């Protein structure tokens, strides 16, 4: 009788890593899964492999790790009462994090669970008689490589494991790099071109390979004083970028913010993304995270608001100012700000016409007026006007986003710091925390152009070709940003910040460009050991029955 193996999803920490730990597997025969077709069984094994992505990309997990640790984002102790969380966000920004940080622990947990689920799928799918089996195995194996790639980037190691009953081999440096590379190369021929962006396609594998080769020098020698980029690695970045660009399958979006709209699943710029459509249990927290607690984006839902979370740092804001001085970047670069409605004070607006402005939000904020939990109406319309910090029990203090934000009392107030609304606030989100329709970009075409530009600069200082790639991206948008006249690595890093801010690549970029030991806002730490994070103490404790199996990263 044919057997179908269904993996327990309730894994914790490092449980999947060794056979000495109880990993529950339930083996069910066909009689106990009456009506389950081979297709359903195959789908049911692949779906869990992707299911951890929304959790990894939760605002307090991967976003926090990749952004708040950099010069792009800062999250102070708001008003002395909110987002304190035992100082973990202050520590991440200052590079003083410890192995007990819960956001690091959760991210590790979800990544390792993703690997575990991929291993189960890889071993189970060959037993199921479904024509999609070969493609599904390639996707599961590719996702195992992706989860390991993120682990390598964040924690400096990866896990090699093929059998659910085996013990994972811990790989670091060159070994980890080669393992991940070979896995992506092995599955690429069997991947499809038609199932993205929420599933791994050939284009997605090419994008991950380009990123892997671009960062290969960092992964080989994590603490190097000077990073040496091999010409052959840069050739591979160009090769896989060319495959994507020349495929004709992807297009740079004319409307920059459409890449992050709720209906972006079919946006041709997305190559590989977290499928966040509401019916697939997405969440809206990347939208709500930075907004004021008194910004209510949805006339239909008076409980859906922001949370006064992270802001951009003055340092990052000033890169925009200096690039376009004496003009305001909002009037020049379509990536900085999109104004969706203009109102005089104390006006009325129809619900369908109320759309939050997008990008970097500055100064006095206007929006829906809310009194005693309900929006003030003007007949069928809604009253809009200047916002005050009512939800913070400061009803006479206006919501005015300021450039200054830091860890001082004044710099930590509720309205300090310019805010970011890049992903559209889902119109279905009753609480502001749920139903995030927008797919979250992992690899998109603009990034591919910028990776190719960087590889050309690093290999042969081909500034002309790099400049052409950068200007292709700048020219693609409606009301395009003005073309640049020259290109070097410093300008390219600035351009990556302009194009990809708030997209969870900044930490990786700063390390590769040799800027992660720099100084910004409240951060002065220059220790290169902080280029990777500590392995969570819970993971080390969970593997304690194998002495020496998991060794903490230096400096922690």
C-alpha cells in the first residue's frame, strides 16, 4: 500500500537538526486520508515549504534585523512607554544585540523550520504519483537553499541535510557558499517560468544566484579588513542578471509605488516575492509599522491604525537632501514620495478618494478625524484635517513628523522621525495588522540592474556600463528621476538606498560596501564581528546533547 508521509508542523528551534531529538512524523495510509488525490497530496507537501515566508518577513523579524541595524531605520523607546521591549530595538541599532534577542530567535526558528519542511517535501514527493512532482521537488530544494542563504547572511552558517532522520552538517564560509550555489544550480533546469512571483521560478533562482555571487567575498571571509571580490564571481553576477533582463519576462514598473500596492501579485517587476494575498493569510504589518497611532488609513475600519514604530534616520534622509539640493527630492525623484490627495484644512472627502500618501512622510500630517472610536462624517463623506496625538493621550499635540529622531527623551517622542509608507495599507485590514494583500519583494528587476551595475564596477571599473544600468532604472518611472552623469561605488550604494529602501537589503549592502562599521544616529560600534548576529541561545541549548555541534559566533 502506498504511504503518504505528513510532517508535524509544530517544530521548535533546532529540533530538526539531529536524530537525538524527537521529530514527530505521522505515517498515514490511504484509508486514513480518504479522498486525498495525488495532486492534493503533492500540493499539501509543497505548501508548507513556502508557508514560513510571511512569518520570516514579519515586521519584527527579518525587517527589523535588516533595517533597524542600519543607517536606514531607527526605533526609539516611543514616548518612554512604547516599543521598549527590554531595549532590543535600541541594541540592534547600536550593534549591542545579544543571543537572547527574541526577534533573532524567531527569525532563526522560522528559517530552520522552513528547511525542515523542505527536507520533508524533498523526501515525500517522490512517493506521490503526481506529474508536478519533479517541479515541486526542485522548488522545495531551491527553497531549502534560499532559507540556508538567509541563515548564512544573518548568522554565518548553513545546514546541510537530506534525510529527516539524519543529523545536519553545519557549514560555514566557503563550504556553505558552495553548498547553496550547487543546490540552486541543480534545481534551476527543473523550475518553471510561469508560477511566480510567489513560487520559486527560473528567474527567481537566477536572481538568488546573482545575489549569492555578489556577496560571495563577504561569505568567504566574514571579518576581512578589506573585501576582495573575485572577477569570476562578478562575471557570474552579470551572467545571471543578463538571463533575467534578456528573458523579456520582467519589466520595470512605470509607477514605482505600484510595485508595493495591494494588487501587485501580477506586477511584472517582481521576480520572487512573499505571496501575501489576503486569502493566503497575509499580514499588513509592514504598512502599519511606521505610521502614527493617529493615522487611520481606512474609512471602513476605525480600528485600523499605525503604531508609531520605526522612522528613517536623519543620516539616510540627508543622502536624499544632498543628492538633490537645493530642490526638494519629493519633486524630483518619484521614489521618495507620492502624493495621492491634497486637502485644505478641515475638509471632507469621499471614502473612495481617501488614499494614504506613500513613501517618506514628513511634517504636519492630515487624515481622517476620529472621535470616541468613530470617524467624523460630513453626510456621506468623511471629515479630514490636521491630526493630533489623541491615541497617545495628547489631544492638543499635533502629529508632526520631524527629521530629528534618536534615543534622547525629546528624540523618542511619538512623532519624531520621518516615516515610511512604502507598502500599501490593505483596504481589507480591519485592525491594521492583518490581511496584507501586497506581495513582499525578495528579488525584483530594478535590483537586478543594480547588481549588474555593481558587478561591472567591481570587476573592471566599467563605470559607463554601470551608469547605463542605473539610469535605465531611474528613467523607467513616470516622471523619471534625472539621469546621473557619473557612477562609482559610493554613488551606487546611494542609488541602492534610493531604490530599495525599506526592502530588507540594507544591512547586507552596507557590509558588502564596507560601511557597516560606520557611525550613524545612535550607533558608534565599529566591531566587525557584529557583521553577523549571535546564534540564539535557545538553539545552542537545544543542541547541547551534541557537544561542540553549535559554536557561538565570535564576539557574543
